[in-house]
């Protein structure tokens, strides 16, 4: 693989930096503010990028972000800017905390500004995020010597209180992390764990992508509660009230299809019910019971509208890639297709057309063997290998 020696040397350097690691957080929304504030509280040098000035004024005025909840304190931000070049110049780790629908755009903005040895982490990648991000970089005609990785889910349950305040309801117990290719994981993970101890090793970006629980808990839950959301403006607890026993059964069918696609790729994916126990310590015989036992979700309100990223992001960037992988692998996915079609109908959209397909992940036409070779760092042979 190109640049390997340079990247191994860069990771060795980053592991030796300790608290001097320079982080850039890309995105000043709910998650970006929480992460930037938390990093600042821990004493790391932090930069914050957002494409619109309006979202940065308050951070600049206060000099950082006030964080409450599971983390308490004021996190200084050294630089808040709309210039990608300014944001990432001299940074060590670039934490991308934007909707997955913006990943390709961010890749385009970063492509010629990236510096050798930097680490780019998608928080989270959703399904196929690192694959699509690297493919987007290649489409820009550049192949920068950087490490690209992704997490399986976002580290925090959080909300922005204002444009300079974030509330972190809960930090997840464990969040899987993987790089593309996978052989950088053992060197990259300790770098991130200096700031984020819950990060743990995934096997590859196939395992982190298949552990995308947002695909299960976001689109179907929002769409099946469309009447309640539109009737009340989201005035109910999204998870604990919205996931009734009947809705939970639909989510379990949807989840079974995700697990089946993972199995077809040779990846073990825990069920959504198991994930709730591993992530939040929530026991339950089924999803409904486990959700009721998840204290971290208490007080998290539903979206005010179904025109929300739980649909506009998670359908094209989570369900569409799962469905397209199912097509490639011969896995029947009727519930997944139904939720995508329901989203298309209610939003008058075509998420199949704009979604993250196998082609946009750079794996269209590859066999399972070739896909697995690609993610671990072996160049797949030319042409389709059906073996």
C-alpha cells in the first residue's frame, strides 16, 4: 500500500505526543460542540470548523464551549473558522462530526488541504463511511498520506443547548473504531484513546459499518411515529415513548436484515438488543424492554418534524447501503426496502438515487473475498473473483 512507512512513522509520532495532540473537530452541531468542548476540558488544543460563520460567533465570543451533564466544565477552543485550510493546518487528528450526507463534500474540501500523517476519523461512518470517504478522495485525483478511520456510533448522547453550550447526557461504554486498511488499527487506536478511552478496536470498517445501530433506531422509529411527531411537534420521549411493543417488533425485523447482511460478509454483528446492553448496560428480553431500561435515553425528546437527519441522513447513508449490499450478496431485505420506500413517500424524495451505494463506496462488482481483502489492506485482484 502507498505511504505505509510514512504513516507508521506518523502514528508512532502521534502516540508520543500525549496531551499535546492537536484536534480539529469538523462540524459545530450537537455532536461537534460536545466533542470540541470535552476535548478542551481535557486540556487538548482544539480547533473547530463549520461551513457557516453564524454557528461559530458564540464560540469565538466566549473562547470555547460550556459543557454540562456527564461532563462538566468549560472547554477552550483555540480557533473557530470556516476555512478548512486554517482548521486543519498543523492538526494531528481531524474528528469529522457532520451528517454522513456531508462526508463526500468534506472529503472534497479536505482533499488538497490534508497534510501527511494526519488522522481523519468519521464520527460515525454510518454504513460504508470510510470506504466512501476514501473513494471520494480518489475521485478528487489525490491520494494523501493520511489515516482514515470511522467509529461505529457517536460517542455521546448529546444536544446543543445554544451555539456555545452542549449537554452530554451520557458517554457510551464502548464505541468500536477501525481504520481503512485495518492494519493501522493497533497503532491508531491508542492515539484516540488518550482523549476517548471508550474507543475500542473493531475488526475492520466492515464490522464498524455493520454495527450501525442508527440504521435501526432512527429512520423506522421516526417514520412509524410520524403522526405523533406531526401532531405534537415531538413533545414526547423519542426512544422510551416512541418504541412501543409494536414498533419494537418492526425494529427487530429490520435489525435481523442488518445482521444477515453482516453474516453474508463474514462479519459478526450483535443485535440491537445486545448492543443496548453492551453500550448502556440495559438488560431486556426484547428491544422494547431494553429501551425502557436505558436511563441514558430518558429526556431525549423526539424530533419536531419528520424532516430530520434521522431520516434525511440515516435512510440514504445507513439503509440504502445496507440494501445495496444485500442486493450484491443475495440477501432478501423486505423490511429495509419498505422503510426506504416509506421515507421516499413521506418526504417526496428518492433516497435510492442519492444514497451511498456500492458504487459510491468503490466496491461495486467485488466479491466477498475481494471486499475483505480491500478492508484489511490487500489489493483485490483485477476483475471479479467469485471464489
